[in-house]
C-alpha cells in the first residue's frame, strides 16, 4: 500500500481491491459447494438413472423463465467464475512462479471471469 498526500496535507492510504476478490472467492466457493453438487446429482445422476421422473419440457422451461431462478443461476455462474479465476491466478503466481506478472495475471483472470459472467447472464436471460 502506498500513501499519497491529499488536499488537507495529511497522507491517506490507498486501498487495495484484494479484499473484494477474496470475498468473491469465498462466496463463489460456498455457492458452488452448496448448489452445484445438488444440481449435478439431480440432473446428472438421479434423472438419468430413473430414480426420479424427469420434468417435462414445458415445466422445466417455465421454471427457467422465473426471474428468481434466473437470478440464482446468474449468481451461481458469476460467483463460480470468480472463484475459479482467483484460484487460477494464485496457481499461476505461486505454483508456476509467475509472480512478476502479478498485474497482468490479475487483469486476465478476473477479466475472463467478468466476460464469462456477462456471457452467462446473456445466455440465461435470452434463453
């Protein structure tokens, strides 16, 4: 953190955006850990194996048209993408020892998560 003088003559500390990314990381991990396994078990195991009957197309479409469902799915996608971006960033920085490229790594990882979030939101809203 650096200090810079302000008009009053006192130095103030510039705040890093790092806590926001840690917040998105932890929220994404929790959302992905709670919602993704339930959806995967439901649509990837239980319905294909016939444990529960599959919803018909009209019912599933009406559920996906509900604004609350769309918001929950957008939230899940956004948080999971930022969680993955944060993990990838620190894997590249520390695992592959690319710490010198800290800024470009952060911009590319979080930028990709932001672009993916916009694409996911667009696809869920227009579907």
